[in-house]
C-alpha cells in the first residue's frame, strides 16, 4: 500500500489575525522601550555638550558668513570647537574660558583708537583691529572686509597663551574681498 501524503501548506503572516495579540504588544513594547532608551541616551549626550552664548551680529544672515563659519578650524590652539546659540557664531574652549567668533559685525571705519595689525599666515595676510577692554578681554575685528568678523579672547585664555592664534583664522576670512588696509603713522597724511 502506497501511502501518499500531501503536505499541508503552512503560511504565516505578520498581519495574520491568528497572531497572538500578547506577542504583538510585547514586540511593540520592546521596540518602544528601545526607542525611548536611544532617545534618552542621545538627549543625555547632547546635554553634556556645552552651549556658549554669543550675541548675534547685525549682518549674521549674510551668505558669506555661512561660508566663513563652515571653513573655521575644528580646533584652535588645542581647544575644541563647541556649540553656540546664535547664527554665524562659534567658539573654542569651555563656557567662561572660550574664544568666541561672530561674523557679520559692522565693518569698522578708519580709526586711531584700536591698533590695526596685519597678521600674516600661510593662507594670506589679514588686517585686524585689536584692543583689550578694561577687564582684559581682547577683541579682534577684521579691517577692510565686509562682512567683518569679531573674535573675543578672554583673560582666561591670554593668561596662558599669546593671541597669535588669530592668524589661524585668516584662512576663513582671507577670501572676503579687502577694500581697505592698515596704514602706519608714516602713511597717514
């Protein structure tokens, strides 16, 4: 006697009404829990990254500022770049002891109040007005370029290093067309 059995087709579908509701809820709960865990970890990590408050400049929306900010170094004299809370700004270091950078400040006119320095670098020379305030914070502003950029260096930084690192920022601003340049006392008429 030949016995022939035909296999009974078995189909399983994820959307089958025969699927166990408790298994579906259990899988959804695991997926939801994993998603919440990832979200919590991402939030915690982002919460550890300091954000430094930097006032927005008048012309921060200038498209040239976006190009400048994107070409800034990720690190400046050993200090990592960090988050800021305004458009066309960045900072290096930690809150309370950070070098801050703003693009789109009002281009300065000719002045005798702040020394104008031509800062050389491999990428090209850039003229900067440089002056400390009463608290020892140095402010550098590009001269003869529009949009102008401003760099503030607090005493917590200058107590430990020179401000010559401003030349490391030249590469980001050197392509902004220069319309004026520093002149020395001998050039003034």
